[in-house]
């Protein structure tokens, strides 16, 4: 029971396929108590049974991170429920569709600002607002993707947002480190979720990653969940400012071998030619 006695808040569960659900469930299995949030009334009913599964005991709160008053209200609710909390999971991202397709240079300023606000600034705002109720060795976790450090087709605007998010993790880690609070990110491999459905040709990305990752498969929310639980638990008490890849090893591949011969020897081929 690695999370026994720990209390926290999980933002970003849309359904049971969400990465945040994988993390929340892993924490629950290890004894954590938590509250979860929903974006608006449309999602409240959908999330009620999930909150039950996570044993939230009615702690299901609205929080649209673009509304500062909702983040403030969330703090008040958490303070009432728990007094202090030990972990925050920030598993939220959004970019208007036009930022996830077509030519990168066509991105509008409006879309850019929305993506940065929801996907990056929200981490700073949530962390700052909840800091007074964070326990001395609290842990904050967010989610990023390889598209923030390397070009990934169609990831466009979200790639720039993830780059900013990863640096936000490092600056926040230094800032909050003085108070014993840790801030880390998991860079997850591609997983079929609602948010991922907004990215053009996502099914091809899944196939490509499974074919070229060292483990020859795609990562699951269960695997990301367990790694997330580790980063939220005291097992990782010496880890902060880290971008931890949970992607079946895909990020280490400079040039994947496209075929293997009958002896398992790597070969390069393209369009049937080697
Ligand atoms: P998801 O299930 O769709 O979760 C995204 C969550 O963000 C949803 O719960 C969504 O709420 C929430 N959200 C969007 N705008 C919000 C706002 N203004 N206020 C509060 N919540 C808001 O998709 P996911 O794939 O698990 O995404 C979680 C995180 O993992 C994201 O940061 C994503 O970039 C990252 N990630 C995903 C992958 C992948 O391949 N799936 C890989 C690496 C990293 P609603 O659904 O209610 O709109």
C-alpha cells in the first residue's frame, strides 16, 4: 500500500480510457484517497460512476481550468474534505482543431493562446492556487508527449504547448523544491483516448509506434498509471523536474530498422527496396 494515507486531486478524467483514470486507479489500488474533477455539467453525470469506482465518496468537483474562480472553489472544497493534500495529477490539454492539422505556420494567435492557457498555464495556476494546502512532501504530476521535443506529424500546436509544459515542470520544480514539493511529468507514448482522437491520422501513429518501439507494443493507461503512482509516492522522493518517458522505449530510437532478416538481423528497407 504505497499510497496509504495519501490524499490528492486528479484533474483530467474524461472516461475510463483517460490516462488520468489509469493514474487515479493505480493510486487507489495502493490506498490513496482522492477527489476528481469534471469540466462542465455535461460530464458530471458521466463521471459520477467513475468517482464511485475510485472511492471518491462524493468528492467530484467542477473545474474548468480556464476559469480561475473554479480553481479557487476547488481549493476550498479540498480544504474542507482533506485539510492538506499530498498529490495533484494534472492530465489536461486542449488545442482548437485547426492547431492539430494542416500547415504549422497557419496557426492563429487565438488558437495558440487557448492551447497555452489550457495545456500549460493551467499547471502553474493549479499548483499556485493549491500550494497553501499541499503537504510538506507533496508531489505534482503532469502529462506530456514526445511531440514537445521532436517533430511529430499533425501534433503542431500541441507540440509547442508540450515544449512549454516541460520547461514549466522544471521551473516549477526549482521554485517549489524549497518547500519540499516535487513536480514531474510523464511523457506517455500514444494511447487511444478522447483527446488523441483530435489528432489527424492518430491510428497510423499507434501502428508506427508499436512497430518501432523497442518493446514492440503501445503503452497502456495501466502502465502509465503505475509509473504515475510511483512519481506521486514516496518511492520517488529524490526525483523532481523529471520528464519520465513511459512509451515502450520509442523515444530512444534514432532510426528504426524497418525489417529483420530470418536471423533477426536488422535491415533497412523502404517501399520494398533495401
Ligand atoms: P482525455 O481522456 O481526453 O483527457 C483530457 C482531459 O483534459 C479531459 O478530461 C478533458 O476534459 C480535460 N480538459 C480539456 N480542457 C479542459 C479545461 N478547460 N479544464 C479542465 N479540463 C479540461 O485524453 P488523455 O489522452 O488522457 O489526455 C491527458 C493528458 O495526457 C493530456 O495532457 C495529453 O496531452 C497527454 N498525453 C496523451 C497522450 C495520448 O496519446 N493519449 C500521449 C501523451 C500525453 P473533457 O473530456 O471533459 O473535455
